[in-house]
């Protein structure tokens, strides 16, 4: 009897952890506003284009980069800004060189 209770508690704990992790990664992949930061172009690892969907109500470019402490970060940029277009071109050019 005690063994089944332990298994139930373990299963519920795993489910709770998975739910919290999933929700936190979902929020990181959906921009709700634009960032004013502009990291160095050399720190940018890549980007994704966020279209307007039900849960994401702005069009944005999500840049993934490493900060000075080498931690993974992301920022949301307005697609029409000159810096955004320059950063996307920089990433695309670097990818082409690797191919």
C-alpha cells in the first residue's frame, strides 16, 4: 500500500515538473513586447521569426545569444528596425559561410 502511494506521489511530481517546464519554455518562445537591448552581433547564435498567432499577438524576431557570462538569453526585436535587419543578415551570412 505504501509503495503505491509513493509511486503515485512520484508520478504526480513528475507531471507537475513537466507542466512547469513546458509553460516556462512556451513563454520564452512568444514575445509580448520588444526589447530595447542590442547585444553584439558576434554574440547572436541565431533567430526565429514569430508570426502573429492566437497566443503571440505581435510579429517579432526572437534572437538567441550568449551574454557576457556565457548564459543563453533571448530578446524580441521589432522586424522593421534597421538593427534587426542587420542582425538577421549577419546571422544568415555566417550560416552561409559554414555551409
